[in-house]
C-alpha cells in the first residue's frame, strides 16, 4: 500500500466513517455530492444545500451554517512547532504531541454515520514549479464542493503524489459543531492540518488559510519564497502595457473588490489573477513572480452590488458547470434568491434571515450575517487575467500594504528603500472586521495583513522579508494604502471602489518613473497634481486631508508599533527598530 492510501486508512480507523469515498473532481461527481447535500446530509435539521432560483442564479445553492460557526476562530487556531519560540507571540502554540493527543481523543469516531470524502487537489497549476499536491479528508459535502470550486481537484494528483510520503495532508471533521470541541491545529514540519468542529471556510477549507498561508509561509521561509495574504492584479494602461500589482489587505477590507475593479479611468483595465493569496518566488530572471494557488473566490457578500463590484455580480450569476454557493446570506423568500445588505434594488418584501427566521425590518437586525459569503469559480470572472493559467505566474512590479484606518494613514505612501518597504508592511494596523469571531472596529497591529496567517514567529518573518529583498535583482516598489480615512463629520474622504484606479495609476506612474514624489517622515507621498482626478468632484481640502500627516497621531502610532515590536524581544530584526526610530526622529 502506498503512503497516501495507508494514511487515509489510518484516519478512517480513527474517525470511523460509514463510507470512504475518493473524489475525482469531475462534474458528474459534483452533481452527485450536491444531491447528497440536498437530500441526505443535514446541519441542525437543515439540508446542507438548497437549490436557488436557476433563472437568475444558475447552478447556485444556499447553505446555512451552524449558528455558532460563522467566522474564523483565531483563539482556537494553533501552530504546533516543536518549540514555542518558532511559533512566536503572534500564534497560539501547543506542543505537537499534546495537540495530537487532544485531537485524537476528539476525533475518535467523529465521522460515524457519515461519509469520509477523500479530496485530492493542487494548490497552483499542476505544471507550475511552484504548485503543491495535497489531499484533504472531510465529512461534509459542503466542504467537498467548496474545495472543488476553490482548488484544482483532480485524480491526477494521486499520480503526482505516487509513493511520496510528504504530500500536504488535511484531516477535517465538523464533529458535532460544538464550539468547545473546535480546534484548528497546524503541524508545519509535517505539512499537516487537523481541524475539527467547524465547517467555515477559513477553518475547514484546509488548502486555503491553513496550508496556503500558515504552513506555506513557513515553507517559504525555509525555501526562500513568500506566501502572502494578497490580491494579484494586472493593471493595463492606455499604452496596452500591463503592470502586475500584489496587494495585502486584512480579511473583509475589500480585497475582492480590488481584484476585479472596474476602472473609472478611460484606457485603464484591471485583470484579475487572485483575490486572497499570492505565492511569490524569485524567478530565474531575478524578478518576483506571483501565482494565485486558488481557483475560486470566497468573498464577503454584504456590500457586493453592481455599484461596488459589477464584475463579481457577473461572476456570481454567470452559471457554468461549477456550482456557486451562498452561505449565511438572507433569502428573498418569493424569488428564492440570495440577498444581503447592500444588494442592488429595493429591499424585498419578504426576507428569510440567515438563521431561517422571517426577517422583521423593524427589529434593526441584519438579514444576512455580516460575514456571509459566496464561493464561486474564478473561471466565471469576466476580468480573469489571460495569464491566470500561466504556470510561472505574473511578474510583480508593485506591492501594496493596506489596512482599514479611519484616521492617520494617508491614501497612499511609498517606501524609500527595501528596508523601509518592509517597515511599511510591518507597521500596518487595521480595524478588526466580522471575518473573525472577535469585537469589530478595534485597531490592532496587522503586519502585511498576515497577523492571523503567519505560521511562524513574525520577527523571523520580517527578517525573511528583508532577505528576500537581497535576492531580488528587480525589486518591486512598495506602497501602503488606506481607502478608509474619514473627515470630522464621519464621512469617508475617498470614494473608493472603481475610483481606486486613480491611486493605481499613480502606482504605475511611479513604477515607470513618470512622476516625482515628496519625502515625509512616514515615506514618500504624491504631489496631488499627479493624481488624476478628472471627472471626480472631490474638494481640494479633502485631497489635502487625505495626505495630511498628523504628527502627534503618528508619534502615538509609533508607540503602539514599538510596543508590538517589543513583544518579539531580541528576535526582532535590528533594521525594524532602526526604521521606527528614524521615523520617530523625523516626526
Ligand atoms: O475564511 S477565510 O479565512 O478564508 C476568509 C478570510 O477571513 O480572509
Ligand atoms: Mn483572506
């Protein structure tokens, strides 16, 4: 028996499913699994899938999760390195043996009465030198179908793995959804993720955050590449040239909107390569090459509309043989269509809320869960980049680090050199969102939007970023962005969405050295005249406010950044302290 088969057999012995089913990733199989989700499997008495209106949302299905299972659970997510310091203060840590003992106990018989689906999948194109062959086990159709949308699921992966022992492994069970028995455990040295008690995307689709970020970031450190929480886009300018940009933003801060933005500037077009994860390697030519290891979008539904993201609305309603899933949105009861706050048009007369109750507009509750999501194939996206399937990926000329900050951070700031670039990412903070189960709207440090996803000590991660700069013959330019600054009346100063093309244009102009920039203590900022504001009615004072450097506010921020750095003790690279001290001195 080959190592993979032996491993599957051992897991079945522990979890005791009624059946073991090896998926081949075919269309016919997906249909069959959806049927099972409609007719047989249940959560709290609800079917796993309910078909939606096929005229308006072809091949689409509604899924209602367990009511406690709606977001990532950072406090139950552990990175089990052999020693605590490798995990760092940015991760919960448990000794690997202790973690396995705990999970073995929780997993004993956890799949009884259910089917174990064996999912062979690739992260990245099978022909890519940067892709990885993986296998996940799960006991719920929702995860099997989601993985088929989000990854390249194919039987060929089994041949790729062959007799190899160190394929990427994931063991997932929803258990009985008991939040007290919910854990997401990572074993980076074994390329293994073990997750129980949750069916939610980031906790259960183990190829996504668990492998492609937490474990891959650690692999990247050892193998000299980067696994990042980034969008990848191609920005085509009127000359026909395309500049590839990667952008890190925390969860639920508009990455998906940025990834398929409809530019307001004539002659500019955005091509979508990815909306969540970038694997970036130094190519033989000394440039930074990025691939999106995924093939789908797991995006936040509320706020998505023809106004904010027309290309996503087209993606969601295109209808191909790939199914589309809507999880914890509301339902337009009469039309049998998914609905969420911020949808186009009037609020339907009759709505069923995300928990299955008749929605009462007078109660002030949300009909859709704020973290309700769609899962949809990237192949349905009208702006999908022609290089999406390029095994080498795309060459990155600019990297953006963003956050959600109502105050302080200017619309855009450019780093001055590689060390300063890394500091630009390291100093990021962002307001928390509904994507994880904690209080919303609190500023926390979130370097490179990787705080919840960096699978090892973040001090070592900063060092790794510094080293990567030395390996690059052609370094991308690096910027920090913030679309979310407000005025003293609480109104957003910048319109965002398609208007962000104006900011990207400046990025492209800087990449090609077409415009100068002005030096400030926090980095380089644009001359306002170099930002194309044609057709946008924005008061001059607002533009000035968007770039105002609040010295007192930044000194306080420097204190917070310093406190965060101190948490890493002597492991924090000297260069980051030098950058912070220089910024303070200049302020
Ligand atoms: O659930 S995910 O972690 O994949 C989405 C997100 O929080 O970014
Ligand atoms: Mn994300």
